[in-house]
C-alpha cells in the first residue's frame, strides 16, 4: 500500500494548485471536465423544478466532517451522465437496498449492464434478478479498489467510476474515505444522504425525493 | 541458540552472618532456587525484536486506512490538511498519520489494562504478600502469555513485578515514537502498534491471574454457577448499589462487608460493565445490570441509590447525571476522580452525612476498607429517602404524552444518533398509542444520550425511549455463566487435536463492548447459529453478558442450554475484559500442549503456529474502546484474525488480505523449506462486516487454516457453504479455492459440488470419483506450513 499511496499522492499533487486554498476543492479534482458535467448548469430546468438534490448538502451524521475537501452536491443528471459515459463503472449497494422502491432502482441500474457489488446482505435481494451482481465485503472492496492492479470482481479489469447507495451511512462513509485519500477512483454517492467523503453526492433527501432522484439518474443511462 | 536466565528471587528480610554480627544484610529480593530456560530467541522483546514477524503479517494483510479526519492537529505546525495522502508540515502523510493513530490507540488500550493490573498488583501484594502463589486451576502452563513474551514461568504474584515493569517501559518507548519528529514510516508505526497490542495481552494476563490467585475467583471451572443479568433483575424497593467500571478491588470490600453483616437480603448490589463480571466471580450474590450501553439508561431510571466507580468504561458525565437524581457517586480509583473532594482520611459517618444531606454530590475515597463499610451504610440511609421522593429522570405518563406530541420529525436526533435510529417515527407512533417502535429502538439504542443534545424542541429523547420501553425493560432478565478464568490443560489435551486438524470447525471468541450496529439481540442470534454448528464459543466482558440476555421459547438462555467446557458446541465465559488474555492464551496452550512447541521467549514461532493451524477468530461485534482495538491488535500479532462490526471502521485501520494476489499466499513447508502456494487462510487479519448475515459466513471462512486435514476442511467448508446459502442466498464465489481434493468436499454434497468444479474447468475422473486437475495444491497430511524461514529444517535455495 505504501507504493500505491505514494503514487496516488504524486498524481494527486502533480500540477495542481494547493488544495488548501481553493474555494471549490472538489471541482479541482475533476481531471476531465469535458467528460464530466459539472453540476446544476447541465440539468434540464424542468427536472430542476421537480427535485433539487443539492439542498441540505451537509454531512448526514452531524459530526462527520472529514476536512477541507468534501463532496460537491450534484443534481441527478450528473452521476447519470457519468455512469453512462464511464467505461467500467461499478454500482455498490448494501444492507439498505431491500426496500421495494429502492431495490427496484438498483435492479433498473443493473439491467442497463452496470456491474453491481452487493455488500453486506444486499445479495439476498439482488441475486435472483438476472444481474451482473457479485457479493463482496465493503471493507475489502475499499481495499481492493485502492489497488491499481486489482482486476475487478469478475477479473476483467479495474473500475473508473464507483457509484453507491443503500449502505449503512457511517460504514460506507468510512470505507470510501480510503478511496478518497488513497486512490484515484471517482466516487459518487447517489444515496439519500450527503456523503462528504465522496467526490460528488446528493444532499440529504426525503424518501420520495431520493426515489425520484434515482429515477433521474436511471433516465440518463443507455437502455440495453 | 538457547539463553539461560538464572532468576534471582529472594524473600524480603534481614539476616546476620555468623561471625559478622555487626553486619546486618537487608535483602529486598531473594534468589530463586530454580533455573529457567528461555526457549526462543526473543525473551522480553524490545520494540523492534519482532519486526520481521510484523512485516510478514503486514505484507500479506495490508493495513487499510479509513480516516475519520483528513487532517492532523497533533502539533502547533498544524492543523495540516493531509487529504489525498499529502504531507503535513512535519513531513508525515495521511497514511503515516493514520498508522500513528493506530499506535496511539493500541498504546492507550494497553496502558489501560496494564495500569489496571498495576493497581491490582499493588493492592494484592500489600494484602497477600509477594510470595502468594499463582493458582489458576489445573494447569502447568499457568501464564502462557507471560512465558511466551517474557521467557519466564512465574510462580508467585511477586514474579509479575518485573513483567509489569517491562510492559510499562515498552509502552513509554512506544508512546515516545508517536511524538512529532519521531517515527515516520506507516509500516513501522504498525509494527509498533502490534507490539503495543501484544503488551496489552500481557498486561491483561497479569491482572486476571493475580486476582484469580488471590481473590478466590473460579479457576478453570467449567461449571461455574449462573449470575442474574439485566435491567429488570433488581428489586427497586430495596436500597440499590451499582458499581461501575472494571476493577474488582473496591467492590470486593463492599461485598465482604455485606457478607459479614448479612446484608444481601437487605441491599441489592450489582455491577455495570466488567466490574459486574468480576463481582459475580468474587461473590455469587452480586448481580449484573449489563454493558456500558446500559449505564446512562440505568442511572436515569433512578433505581440506583449509590454509584461506585472504579476505572474504565465509566461515562464522563456520570457525576452530572447522578447529581440530578441525588445519587451520590463514590470514586475509588485515582484514574477517575471527577474533581471530587478526597475524603479518604475522613470518618465514614461524616462522609455519609455530607452525602445524604446533599452537601456533597460524591466523594473520592481511596481507602478501600472505608469504601467497604461506607457503601452499604450509605445505601441503607439514602435508599429510603430517595425512594420516598420517587426520584427518576423518566417522564410520567402525562408528560410522556406531551413530549411525544411535541416532536416535529425534524430528524435532528437521528442525524446525531450513532445508530441513525428512526426516533421521529417512534415518537409519532407513540403519540398514536403504539409503543412497539420504541421498544424495538430500546434494544438498538446504545444509550449514549447524544439525541438529548440535538432536539430543537427540548425533548429528552433517551428518557422518552426508556419510558416507552418499560414493559420490555421489566422483562430484561437473563442468566450468564460466571467467568471461569483460563482453559485448563486437560481440556486443551482433549480438544487441541480437533482444532488443529479442523474437525472442530473453529473457536469463535465473542469479545468487546455493546456498541452493536443493530441491537444486542444480534449477538445472541449469531452465537446460537454458530454453537449449533459445533463451533466452540468463548466469550468475555460485555459480549459474554449480552449473550445471556435472551431466552428461547422454553425460557432458557444460551448459557443454560449449552455447557461450558472447551469442546465443540460449548459456550464458555472466561470473565471480564482482562480475562480476554485467556482466550488468546488458549492458542498458545494448544501450540504447547498439543504440538509440543516451546513457549518461553518464543513469540514468533508460536504466532506462526497459531496463524497457520488454529482456526480461532475473534469477533468484536460491538467494540467501541481503545482497549478493544489493543486486544484485537494483540490477537493479530499472535496470528488470530478479528472481525469487528461496522462501527469498527471508525478504528480507522484494518488488516485485509488480497486473495487475488497469489504470491501473498506462499508459505514454506517446514520439512524442507520449499515454497507452497496455499489458499488464502485466514483471508484477513482484521476486517469488519456490515450485518450479521454477512458476518456468519465470513466467520466460517476465517476459520480455514492451511493445516486442516480433509475431514476438517470438509466440515469447515460445509458450514461456509451452508451459512452463505442461508444468510446471503448464494454459494460462496470462492468455495472452490478451499478444495484440495475430493476428500475436502462434504460427503453429502460431493457429487453436485464436483459437477460445479467441472463447470469451472476442473478435471474429474467420474469413474474413480476423483479430482484429477484444478486444485491449487494437494492435501498433504504431513505438511508443516510456516511463514518463518528459520523454522524450516532444511531451507531450499
Ligand atoms: S441514546 Fe440511543 S437513540 Fe439517543 S443518540 Fe444514543 S443511540 Fe441514538
Ligand atoms: S430532534 Fe426532537 S423534534 Fe426532531 S425528530 Fe428528534 S425528537 Fe423529534
């Protein structure tokens, strides 16, 4: 891990202004702005009227303030488009995926061909849905994702984007703090909570807004 | 090479030599008759003596850091932003800082247990003398950790003096390494953290052995009686004394006084947290309320009339909370004094008057004899007064209704709650007369009181929960088999072989605190599932208490259903937090008694044996404290993997193996030094799981060891597959990795599983029903797996 961490450090620091002083540190982290829509401005006004996922962008667990770099709050179209464009995205869902409405959205994303990592006990609800779904331990997954040589859950290669929802809040928050600090992988939370350790996140959402936001994400994904 | 240590141990005293009558010789210590042979290369290991072993572990089980803060504010250069593994002003990066945190946490925990041991040793030497013999039950290997680490075999409690001196010296060195401008390598920070963890095990062993030896606690007794446990067990009409913490010294005096004066039918006395464990070991009349999670809840109930604190796991607000209900707090240990006046030199009656009148909220009382006399007297006096006033923090029916109606469902309490509990929903249900959501919530609530500070409309949330849950609280009455102490040598002789060959699927050690992710009941459920599968369940501390909190349909607790011998399908309680040492030490006993491995000063060889051959796993499902982290880290250095609950990610460091990196799983064959690529066993050294459903198959998997014979492997594989199918609804993806031959496959499922292997590309000779191609390696009954080259008979080039 030392070598990996050093490589990450070099890469993250190379040619970048001091992150201490930037006002929107997360945007600085977007290495490919052309490929990665930058937020509200890209979202259709109609959708914006219906739901706004950038409100209440404060850590859901009040004291979960990791440091100067916290996730940029985004509208659903952003992760939607990024998922659609990613070469090898991974959706992670956990023990809070079982609710019928939430599960239906996980299945819908899986049906577009995006691979799913079912952490915790999520597999019990996803295993029989005909998806590319794999059980893995979240803590181990965080460790493997930090390893550039890891070949992924199916051995076919690493991931360029990680998106997640439906995982115990503090648990996934801790797990992705490893990715934030020791990997180059882009991490987006599309959970109903604001996740400061992700690169991008929704704010804290009411249940109905959360479901509507997931639908907005799904709308952006290519149909199979 | 073997070292010889000539131990010079002498009884204290003075003597005069014949002919030299004017010369008097004073001796602090007398020489010992016996010569002790150190058998391994590292007696009294210094900070780096075991670094090579640590590196072997760290290279396979890479530290995984999950910082809670991306900053460092240890020195005045900072705060430094280390996000993305940047360096701070002193040059440390986030990885280094995270490893430094691991070291600090481990040192803190080790210091806590060792200081506890030191306090007890002072007190017991004063009372019984240095020459009081060690007596832990039917064992030749009386102090396995002491032998393995120090290279000595202690005979008397005085022999532990140099042991604690060693621990204290090492801990000072380790703490020094954490200062800014000292260690900078994360790998070496981790090696030091492992060292601290090992010292923690040693400190705990000293503490428990001396109290077992001097205070008459059970000695390797598999049939200890049951103790009552739960928030509903005490008669609140009687004066109630509650002792909180971990150190038996003060409660022992109280129990003795009550015994002498026949007061057990007049006064209720119980403990919270590990003090409770040791009180029941000391005197069968003592009872147990529960873990630290019950502390605030029980105080707020108003039932306690006197609170006695010693050390560890005592809430920082205990005095403040007690004061509101006019419950005097008597602090009996220098480490926790709350700014209370030191009344050690005052008369018992004077102190009682001041406390009963409310002139003082509590007292610091370091004269334990006085504590023993004062507490029962105080309880008898203040009890009736408090009860007449009906003091409780819980609202009455009318106020309860008003309070729940006030809730605006703003979610602020949920956001502050470490368990993210749906309090607003429960408030709404209660407003409609339905208390069930609150009753469910009560079990999941860890009683931290954070929610009280969040509510914008000033609802005392925890009090409301507790009021709503009164029905279930009254029924909270369980049974726990009293802490037995060590596992005796005869039990090891009987079971060691089954463990090493794998025919007992594993030893699961349930340890740690009550910070469970989804309620106390989970621990019961997990233990019930695993014990029915013949795992040996050993427990200690708060986990041991919580296991006894629930009953089956016939009204029986798990302790009543399963016996307490160290054999498969049994449920053991070793005792309090410091009794954790015996769980770790059991693996040393197996290595020594079953396999004849030398112990004295021979940590690396023993740990290597444990890692490769003993399917023991620690489960700290509700661990919260630095002590629990230190215990886990110590177990890791001894080759015992640990799984924590999801809150364990907030420890910020795990040791996770990468099964896809094949070379990480090379071991040597001790017979000739040849390299053998083995299955990832154990796959991790420290990891967390999100839910109990995920935990159970993971535990089964973590019990695989390279040394399993085919029968043992088939048994372990059966449980791994069945638990995964039962709780995750799937065949494990990696089950085949653990198959070395058709003999490793459970007989009942052999054919269908072999078909699955064929689908994976393995070659099967169906006529002979044999696997001809596919496994990583063959079963070899004489295989001597080791990670230490010097332990190989003949090292292959
Ligand atoms: S006391 Fe219970 S409900 Fe309140 S914040 Fe703590 S765990 Fe949550
Ligand atoms: S903080 Fe108070 S008002 Fe808000 S949901 Fe909790 S109990 Fe209700």
